[in-house]
C-alpha cells in the first residue's frame, strides 16, 4: 500500500496530498510541530539509511539553525511521520536578527551542509509585517554582500557541528544545491550561484508587467566549492599553505586567513542554467550528468534544456524552435 506524498514550501508548512486526486488532506504548521519558522523546500533522503533530513530556522530567542531527522517511511500518514521527527541538532545563526534565505541544503555520505547566504530577512521587519498590509517577502529582504557566504557542515550521525568559520571569497545568492560528496579528505559542494540579488529584484510585478528582461550576467552558473576536511580543526591549517585542497583535481582554492577558511570556487560551466534534475541514486556521491533548464534571462540560454557532463564539460542543448527541439552542441 503506497503512502501519500507530503509537499513543503519555503514557509515550512507541510501538506499531505491524496496520492490519486492530489486533494490536500492535512496541513501542518512547523512552528507548532517543530518550533521552526521556515524549512528548506527540498528535504533529502539518505539512500543508505532511509532517513530523511531537512534544515529549518527558528527565531525564538535569536535565529538558530535546526536539523530535522525523519525516520524511514513506515508511517501511515503525515501526522504520524511528523510525530516521529527528531531535532538532530540546533546551532546559532551568525546573526541573531538576520534570517538567511533558506531554500535548499546539501548532503554527502557523512555530512549535512547549509550555507548562510547574505540575503537576509530582517527579523524586526518580519514581525512588523504581521500587523501591516501590502508587504511581501521582498520588502523584508536585505542584501549584504560584505558578509560573504558562511558554510556550515554537520555530522549526520552525531549532530556535531564543525565550528571553524568557512567563508566564500565572493558573495553569492542561490536557490539550489546540485550535490555534495566526499573525495579523500575533501568535501565537494556544487551550487548554482548568482553574483547578486538582481534576479529576484527583477521579478517584481512591476518589472514583469513592463516586460523588463533579466540580464544574463545576473543568472546562475554551476560552481564548485571544495572544503578540505582538515578544516574541522583550524589548528592544523597553516596560513603559509596557498591551497589546502589535496588529492582532488580542481581549480577551486581553500586557504586560511585570520583563523578562518576562505573558499574560491571553480566555475564548472559558463552556461546560465538552473532547476537541475539528477539520478537521485547518486545523491551524496560523485555525479557525472545533470539536466538543467536555461536561466530566466532572455538570452543565449533562454528556452533551452541542457544535459551537462561534469567530467568532460561537454553540453548538449535542446532548443524550442517552431514546436520542435533542435539539438545543439
């Protein structure tokens, strides 16, 4: 007997749907169920253990990250599954009053990875919006690129959080992780990165109605960050070493500055793409092929579907043309 699907959005509300009619059977408030105020829209299933993980943020007594762990699917309904959820760990956000935009996170064999990005919801504005009308999420958002992006990783078995401060050299905004995996003593994190917040800004109703077109340079590219696991103990990292990454072929860099680890990414492809689809059996393992759609910008990459070979960097493109698809190299 099959189980009904549970769907979730960025607000964290969980909806149980009838698997045949898609009728909503129940709605569950994350504040009441887990004391978290938002959750990732993309929970991840551990193929080896059957556990499902998600990341949430709570704002009571200061913003905190929460790691949720659901047992293997043996529940009869959403209420039963939620009841069996446990909070694996909780740890503070880097700013108590600024809530990072949370949409997705990553998972490797041993770690869960979340990124505190410099696109924030101001907690004071969020609270004031409860008593005001005509305010949308964008009105509560603040883009602070000077903060860069902070990478957190948590051990899946113990819930232990690596305390080392790991920052990107350049700030970026993102919606989606592609994949995370471990090779030797390195944790590889692949993310679709945007250089600024413009793509969201350009999607206002006013801009859409006037036909404003997003710019290609503001659209996402697939980038790779490599975190040397030696960074779990910052004392073992030397500032005299120009690149702490060893045993993995990449142009990405990781180095120590002022007791912090700074990451420079490798751009895997200049093609502006997003909304990836992969073989889920390879989640948390090295991945070769990924299917994506072209980015929002009306440009070279618009209205296209891509098959990207991460190993060779070759890309196949299907482009809509007179109700047919043309394969391009």
